[in-house]
């Protein structure tokens, strides 16, 4: 029998956080030793001095370490073990892609091979049975799953433009999925969400450090985005009402909103959405006079609020859930219009 409940979830969180926190200074030293740094070589970069990367190595190690410990010390039902294996394999493939991109700084990999590997990793998930369940027929569900997972993977990568922003968003989103999945005891979601949150939290102090700063790099942001998208596929949202299936959009709304916001602005300016720019909502808030710490705290508070709204949307009757979605939609539309008027020249 598999141990369940908050106790084992807490173990996942603690193990992942401890590994991530311990490994981060080591990979920072390796980044400095081999001269693999993120230098502010373009106007898109927001930091001032070359900064070590490879924080993603620690994040990946924290997550995988927690999963391996669970595998060795507990007995899983066959389905849970199968799901977790697909999650670890797909996440490792995405981690390898991000690491290769970090090693090719400053130019990085072209977006086309990156998208190809992301689609292959998502196809691996589908083979392991991790896909959207509420869409029929299955081939359509598989296609929507590909778009969703690749989209969320890149959304977390796009929002990684300010110290603490991507890591805090990942931790809060993982906590949101854990909150929703706890009552239904979806084992693989519980364990994976707790480990993702722990890996992000363990890395966060080093990312926010003034003297020993390190970035997560693409190996961290892509991995976190992919794992969160995977976790979103397994939780049960529609036990009370069918509209609950849209709860993942609320839980991940901050990075998803930034991706859509930036893409629309770039296309409106005649630019490719795949090219970098300073159109992010976080940088626009900074232009309005907010400090970076305040922006990260505000974005975290918004993510926590939206995660709680997502939980309510899975518990309320259909009309109540639709009213919550409508309220959030109206607020986001207003916010997007206001932010689009901020000049970034």
C-alpha cells in the first residue's frame, strides 16, 4: 500500500528543497569556473553584470531526487509509477534541451529545434497516458495536449526576466495544483507538485542573493514550465461542475498572461513573437515606479489569489464557477489594456 496524505507530500517538498538549495551554490561555482555566464549583451537583458547560470541543474536535481527517493522507499500503484516515470523522462529531456541552450550562450539555440524537442517530449507524455481527458476523440485530445504543454513550457521561460519571478510563480502554481488534487488523492499529481514547489523554493534564496546570485537559465525555466504543464494534466477538476476543467488556466495565468500579452504587442508592432523585447508586464510595472521586489511580490500575490479562485471554481456549482471566470476575465482585460499604454521607449 502506498502511504498517502500531507505527510508524504511534505517529504517530497522537503527533499526537493534541500537538494535544490544544496546543489545551487555548487553549480554556480561550476558556471563561474567554466565562464558560462549570462552577460547583458543586448537591450533586452535587464541585469547589469555577467551572472552565473545553471541554477536549472539544481532545480532538476531536486525534483528527480525527490522522485527517486519516493520510488526506493515507498510502494506505488502501477498507474502512479507509470505516470511518474513518464513525467521524469519527459522532464529530463526538456532539461537537457534547456542545458544545451544555456551552454550555447549568448546566442542560444534556434527556436525551431527547441520547439521540435518540446513536441517530442510532450509526445512521450502522451505515450505514458498523460494527456487531456475531457476532450474527445483521443487524437484531438493528444493535439490539444501538445499545444498546452509546449505553450506552458515556453510561458515559464518567457516570464523569467526578473530575479525571483519565475521561481516564485512556479512554486505558487505547484501549490495550487497540490491544493486541488489533495481531496481526490491523485498520487502522482500530489507528489510531483510538492517536489516542483520544493525545487523552486530551494533555488529562490540564491536567485535573490545580492552577493552570490545565480540564474536558473533555460534549463530551469523550461523544466519548471514542462513539469507544471504535466501536473496540470492529472488533477481532477470537474467532479462538481464541468467548467472546473479551466482551473489550470487560472493557476498558471500569470505566465500565460505575460506570454499572450507580449506576443500580441510584438505582433502589433510587426515583430516576431519569438524575438525578445521589453514588453513584459513586469517591466511595465517597473517603469511605473514599482521596485523589482514589489513587482515579484505583487505577481506572487496575484498568482496565489488566482490559484485560490481556481480551487473555488472546482467546488462551486456551474453558475458560480462561470461568474468567477467572467470576473477574472474582465479584470485581466482591463489590466492588459492599461499596461499596453505604458511607454517602454
